[in-house]
């Protein structure tokens, strides 16, 4: 029997990694990946519950798949990931033609569950325990993942890979569903992480991005020893073949001096830090239960500037959260202008069922006000990005080349010279004219143009050396 799989992924880097591992597992069970759901006999949707828009996108896709399922009742449709964990049987009620619902902690069961469906076993559902459903250790085990399975063909570029070091979250911000969908915070054993990193290096990966909901809170204790992120980075730094190390997403209160000095002192550690602020108002932060004040955040920024002055810091913001006034929003604007983030991901607040905000706080900011604040903050951040990126014109930056740019792929360029793209150590996107053989290499690129989101340049040669511009390669590019 044919086993043709189509998988669609919505959401964060965790979901991208989960999809890679599910595909790796299913390939071992004879599945072939196809590019269109109409070609597949198994369709999996990997879902996100952080925002309402992401969930509605999945339900819309399920609506389109209903027609295909009606024509081909033997087709298996599955929903996996955070929305599956949150909604569970609701998915079957809203889309009764769905065959499979699987939470993030049960992804390793997918091959077995698909076989049961094929054998006439009917609908299948596997989800983790609720946070209050039993002993802590039992709940933790129900949220475990199967990270060592890797498939480089599933990555946008085989030279970069995500590596999960932490599962779940215990922060319980009032707007966030992650503690419920991903379970309790738990660090993976260092030896398991190092083993997986070596596999990635053997597969040709040059850059590893460590993942955790609050990655700098990473902690693993065993045999009387405790490993934190700084120590883990020092061990990963010794692996041959890995040339860059990054980590996301960080929690402001856990940005320790030890971690920052480790990033400063290890050449492979990129001076790029993604640290969500979410708001510039103490009142809003308190309602969000973020656990820090604006003063705390600014103290962290000053610590970064003192220890790692070349670092680029990016952030997240939620506008229109419950009770946010014009004054609160203005404080957020002020914070963005003071910190001059490399970039910010800005979202309008949407109520998430099951969170404390949905139970205790009124969603009282009108939608048109949310949209106006979102657009205003985005415009301010874009202006900062454009100004700061313009300062790179004439400078030489080190770029890990990923491959042809999206623009080049869209145009269907097939000549010897194509627009290539890559990233600097501080995660700035760079495009330049080159060739496909450059993918996977670290190249010096001289920047000659800049926009809010992209730097453009030429590969430095003997004729475009730094002496032409009178400057060297900046450490924090």
C-alpha cells in the first residue's frame, strides 16, 4: 500500500523541529513525502495555539480538506501539536472527518496510530495529561519528546538546525497557553543534547539554534551536578564542524552575567539575543504576570551593553492587552525607542481559552485600537531597523550562506549567477549575487545597500577588500 505523506506546519521553531522529527520517523516506516495534500494518502497539520489566527488558519485548511476526504474516504487526516493538545475532542466535533489528534508529547506514537487507522481501528487520539491530572513526574513523562530523530531534508537549509534543550514552561504568563500545551518545564540531559549535536554536525550542519520556551532558564540536575545554559554552550563549543551557536527564546530575569560572559568568550557563540519584553508598562506586565518590571528589563539591557556591547537584541510585544491604556502603550513606544531592538515581533492580543487572562481579565481594548497600536509600533520599529541597518553600508560582515534567496527561487533563476542569501552572526539577513556552490560556507560580504529587513552586498575579494573602505569586520554584525 502506498504511504504518501503531506505535512503542513504553523507556528514557532518548536513546531518546525517537531515536523522534522515526525517526518524522520515516518520515513523509517516507509512513508514518502509529497508537496501537495491532494497527492497524499496521509495529511498531517502541525498546529499552534499561541494566537487565535493560527488556529483559525488550521480550521480553514481542514475545511478545504473535507472535500478531498469526501472524494477519497481512505485518506487519513491528522491534527498534531499545540492545538491538538488544547482542543482534543473539540477538533473531532468541529471537523468530524479528522482521523487523528496527537499532542506534542505523543508525536512518537504517530506511526503506530496511523497503522491502527489503516487497519480499521477508527479515530485515534493521544494527548498529554493535564497539569493537575496526577503526580508531577507522571505529567512530565507524558510531555516528553523524541528529539534524536533528525531529517536534514526537512530543513529550509541543511546547514542550520534547531536543537531542543528544554521542554515546556512554568512561567504561566496570563495570556499564554504554552504551559498547558507543552507541559512542565524540564531540561533535557546534556549528554542527549551533545549526542544530537554531533549527529547534526555529521549531517553537515554549521549552525545550531538551541530552543526552549525560556531557553536561558535551562537547568539539568543529576548525580549531584547541575548544568545550566552557559555550561552547555561550553560543551557544544567543542564539537567539530559546528561553527555557530545561537539560542532562543530568552527570559529577561535569567540573562545572567555568567551566560553573557560565556557568549562573549566563546567564538562560536553568536552575539544575538532574543528577549521578549511584551510591554513597556509595569501595570500591563503585572497583569501579564511576566515576573519583572521595566526597570528590571533595562537593567538587563545595561548588563548586555556592559558585557557584550556588540550584541544585537530583538524582542516581542503584545499590544492591546487587557486594560492597556494610551499611556501604557506610550510607555511601550518609549521602551522600543530606548532599546533600539534589532527587530521586534509585534502582535495584537487575542484571548486564549484556558489562560488566566481569559478567566479573570476583560478583553476591553477595541479591535480598531489594537490594530492602530500594532501599526504604529511596527512603523517605529521598522524606522529603527532601517536607520541601524544603514550603518552597515561600507562594512564587511561574515555571512553563513543558506542558498538562493526567496526572490531568486520565485523568479526561477537557473543561471550560474543567482541572488544568494545568508545571515550574519547577529541574525541579519544579507543578499548578494553569487552561485549555489557557496551555500554552507562562511563568506565575507561588503554591504553596499540596506533596508529595514535586509542588507545587500558583494562577496569580498582581493579587489573589494576592507582596505577599500578602511574598515574591518565588525564583531557584532
